């Protein structure tokens, strides 16, 4: 004898619509925990803030993908601990093609979330040939897309965001990230979606379904701070750097340090108890052409004069790196980065306290 569905016991009717809310919420919550435990989070100031909540940051490195590729925090910390006999926590905020505006806002956000986060911290700002700071000044734009904005944007930055020539999608991404700051899923999904769509398009072009493959305009040699060191990638990047070298030199203008946010970064850190240093990064011969030009040498002298009254010291690692240590003419390879990180730890251990 069969039992009809009408004879089966039913729960309260209010559970039916509620289930449509509870089940998705439970799924999203489970994914949030899973994604969080897997460590899918941005490598910039979101991560710096999380670490600052958990423990004291002894060393903080600020810069571009050169910092990401050239400084290995675990290597620095291990070597520093061996030399000093105490536990050291080193963190890097190396963001590819970043701007001083992004770093200033990122540091601001960390300090608001964790007051005193940088009390007693030694902060090292990346410099090439004595020219410190990120690639550009008071500008929120980033050639790598809206990802860097999503990591530092706050509502007070809206007027500046609207003034930027970023496009509607990039601005919307920053706003969504601000509206849902705790959401690891949204953060991870936006990165995953961009990479997934790019791969789909590349696959379709390779199969001829979208016509001939478009010529690659820009080698992806530093995605996430990594280095593409296969033969084709190295050759492409070297050719790109060489081809644009003269153009970069022709377009060089003196850096307006007063409006470049670097001094604001230094002041913010010092006001919150940090010691600030300029860390000279090794550069290869080809890349050094533009950083050692007459214009940039003058920039280096002017910023040194502005930093001296603030007590900012310049630090260099006494190691030489041949051009072969720079696979793409810009970033140190893994072996050289390890040497640089260990050498830095030795220099830091000798700094006066």
C-alpha cells in the first residue's frame, strides 16, 4: 500500500521559505571558512592587516613586484633569528606596478584596524639607484587591473576613484570589495573570474574559433610577483625592456616629491612609532640605464635631502648580482633573492637599536 505525498508529515509552513535563505547562507558560510583556511587572500595589505591582528610585525617591506620577487620574508626571519637569537616576524607588501597612493591607503587601513600595528616596526621602502617609492605618485590607477584598488579602497577614496580613468567595471569592483570587506569568496572569485575568462579566450583563439590568436602585447612575467623564466618568456621581456628603454628615457621628468605621497607614507609610519629606512635594491645594467639617468640622479639627491631631516637612513646589502640573476631584466631570480634576503638579515641585525 503506497502512501501519498499528502499523507506524509510536514513541518511548519514557515520553514519552506526560510530554507531558501538558510541553505544558501550555510553554503556561503562553509565556503568562507574553507577559502579562508586555504589562504586565498590578497598578498597586499589585507594580509598585512590579518598578520598585525595576530602578532607583532618586526620588519615590513614596501614596494613593487621587485620587493615581492626579491625579498623572501621567511628567509629573512630565519636568518635574523639565527643572528639575533630572538624570534623575528617579517612581512612584505610588494604589489606589482603599485603606486604610492595605494601603499599610503593600505597603511592607513592597517593602522585603523590595528592601532599600534607598526609600533617598533622597522619599515623598508624599496629604492632603485637611490630613488625610493612606487612607480607612480598620487594616482590610484594600476595597469594590472582593479585588484590593487580592491585591497585598499575605502569610501573616503570615492571622489578620487571617480576622477580616475579606470572604466565602470574597475570602479564597480572596488566598490563591491568595499561593501563586502570580510568576504573571502568575493575577493577570490574576482581574481579567479578574470584569470578563468582570460584562459577561455586564449583557448578559443588557439583553436581558431575566435579567429587568429591576438599578438601578445605584454608578457606576463610577474603575475603575483612570480617570474616567468622559460626561454620564450625571458626573451620576450628582455626585448620589451630594451625596445622601450629609449622611450622611457625620453619621457623622464623630475619627480614632484611634494605631491608624490612618499613623504606622507614616511610621516604616517613615523607618527605611529615605526622606524623608516630606504632599502637599495639591486638592478641589472639594462634596467639601471633609466634609474641612473641625469634626471633620476637629481631626483635621488632631492629626496635624500627631504628624508634626512626625518632621520630616514639608506640601507644597502653589500652583494653583487650579475645581469644573469635578472631573468626578465627587472626581477631577481629565486637563488639571487635568497642570497639578497640572507644578506639583508645580516645588515639589519647590525643596525643600531
